[in-house]
C-alpha cells in the first residue's frame, strides 16, 4: 500500500477542539505524493491547528487522518513522526539553550544515523548562515536564522511529508525568497510538502494546489493558478500588495 | 596556628564527604524538576529504599564473597538496579497518570508517595534501626584504613592527627567518577539531548519523534540510580538506617538543589557541597546541635538575595 497510491495524506471530516472551543469544523484535505499543497487563510482560521492535528497534538476529536493508507488519527505524536512526518511549527520553537548543531541532531532523531553527516552538510549548504552559527545557542539567533534552523531541523530526518507552518513569517523579503527557493528545490528532489502560509501570493505561486481556510472550515480548493485567479481569493487574501 | 589549620583540614574532609552524598541525591531532585517541573518529594524515600537494599544485599552476599571490594561493587550494582526500578515504578504509577494536571496535584501526590514508601518499608522491615556493622563483622576494615595527613599538637599539647580514610577517598572519588559519567551522558548522548529537549519544550520534542514518556522515565531511573550510589556511601559512612532516614536527608538534598539553582546539575552538586561544608563547619566551630539551623538559614538568605539559586539562570532567552 505504502507509496503506491497517489494520495499521501488524507484528512476526512476532521474536527479539533481546544477545551470547549472548536478550532476545526470537519475539514477534508488531500496531499498527493510529490506535491506542494498550501493552506492559506487569515489569522485564527485554524491553519496551524490543522498541522498540529496531523501530528496528533491536539488529537482530532472526530474524523480520520490517513498517511499512506495507515490510519494515524489515534497515534501518539512521536509515533506519527516516526512514520516519516516532520514539522517546522508555528513560532519556530528552536531549543534556545542548545546549539544549532544540537538542534539539528535532535531533528535527526528518527533518521538513519548513517545519513547524519551527509544531511548536516546539506543543511549547511542550503543555509550557509547555520554553518557560521553551528556552535551558537539557538536562543541567540535572529528570527530569520531561527526560521532556517526550524526548517533544516525538520529536514534532518529525511521526512516523506514535510509540514511547514508560516516559514515566511516576519522575515525580510530577501530571506523569504531564499526560503521559498529552498522549498521549491527540496520538492523538486521529491519531497512532499504541506505548507501553511499567510503570504498567500507567494504560497499559491509555489504550490501545485491550495486550500483556503476560514474559521475552521475549508472554503475552496483548486490549483495554485486557479486560486490566484479567483476573485474572492484575490479580494480576501491578495489585494493590497504582496 | 598549625593546629587550627589541621582542624580545618580535618573538617574539610568530613564536609566534602558529606557534601558528596547530599550532592548525588540533589541531582535527582534537580533533574526531575528540570524535566517535568515538579518537586519529587518521594526522592528522599527512594534514597531510604537504597539504604535498605544495601543492607539486604550485603546480608545476602557477604558470606559467599570474601573479597570485600568485589562485594561492595556487586552490592552497588544490584542496589542501583533495584532502586532504579523503584524510581521508574514511582513515576509510572503515581506521576504519569497526573501529567497535564495542575502542579498542586502532582505535589500532593509526591508527598503522599513519600508517606506511602515510609510506611511500606516500616511494614516490611520494621521500625527499628538496621545497622550494617553487625552484618559486615569487620570485613569492611579495609575501608577504615587511614592515611596520615598532618600530625600536630592541639591546644592542650596532646597529639592531633589528621587522616583521610579509604572510605572517605572512595566516597569522594566515586562521586567525581559518577558526576563525570552523568554529565557526559547529559551533554553528549542522544538520551541526554532528549532530556534537555524535553526540559526546554516537551511538545516540540515529541514533534521531533522523541518519546517524551520514556525520556521522563529514564530521568527518574537516573535520579534513583544516583540516590542508590549515595545510599551505599551513606551506609558505609553512617552504618545504620531506618524507614524515616530519607526525610531529613531528602530535605537537605532538596535544599542543596534549590541553593545551587534548581534545574542545574552542576548547581545541585555545588549546593550539596555547600550544605555538607556549612553543616560540618558550623558543627565544628560553633554548635553541633544547631547545624541544621545554619543550613536552612543559608537557604533562606540565598532565596532572598538570589531566588534562582547560585547557578540557576532566570529564563530570559526568547523562545
């Protein structure tokens, strides 16, 4: 089953609650092998909750999440990650009192130790700043450097599915471009990517397909180009500069 | 003058010996606090169980193994192993079901487990003192061998001899070795990295595939193992135990952990040393009965002027 079907990740009727507050109201999402799929929407729409629910924290209250044919809805977070999912989460969540190198070592927790040196070298090539900062503590990095580290850390385990939460948040345009270039590059090398973004223009241009989310619901979906051309999407998420 | 110095050295050796024991126990408090933010008040009882296991294992093997250092090593390994099982079970049974509940619930449970373990041992082993001396029947004489350091006369003109015994050397050396091994585990191994990751951001650690529950279990196991090492030293040194022995020593080791900066491993060791030295020196120079008062006064002073402890750092880094 694994790897043969077109769909890698499948969400069906997923509802998530924080206490009594409902954050996801029954969403359906598909991510196919080799795709970049983006989820766009305003603050508080439930985008980050979607990514976290895929990883089992918080767990979906109802509905089903399937990864390559395997039902992961009830699995513990670390078990889901061990199936080859990696996330660069909202707020980056670098370990502040550990060095850049240690953060990357932790990223390789579920990876094959034999690949470690090669992967570390590759991250340093993708993000040369991290090489310069390798022995500095995570907490001392700038926001952009932390973002690079969060992405690199997620890549260290060679995931089959990479979940990225707002990689462009709060970064200078130059750095945003650099990070989106990296995302395109690793996708072309075969990695499936599910990208949450507020920067809708960049995200839709990059993605094969996209979903638009508001108040815990999926409003519409389509190819990146279709959504870019859609008047409603333009009015709500794109007008007023990108 | 020379006598003053000799007396000081004598007390210094005693203080460092005692401080080693406190420090090793304090690490258990500090590691658990670091990773799950709770004070494991039952840790003193884990130490107490270690002292009983030391007695029991010596009883079992001292007849068959005549070479005493080998007997000590076997007892140490067995006691570390079984005490760790107690530490693991304590977390599994009492603390893990409360993960995510308010801190007060965990705190009360810890106090409850402390009382439970005291009564459990009292019920199984009786309330009377358990001396180790009778069991060893002098086979531990090798530990009492002393080396002369300073030979001088006291104020009254009588000979005053400062010595260090094999036991004191063993305690100090074993502490240093154990400390080096543990700090290497924390700083260089995957387990240590996982522990530090869980300390800083538990749910992020899980997002990287770290089994947080297992990592917390291992932290309790490591803390209990160190307490077992300390309990063997304590039994060689003090030679008697009872079901309540963990209380005061636990409180002092906890004080050591707070003094050094709770959450910091070097801090726990430093705090243990300071408590051991303050207690010994206060007893030696001022008043033996009030030595505990001196210890806790020091704690109060540190908490007033440096609430994070000596090596504890206020968390100012951006996350």
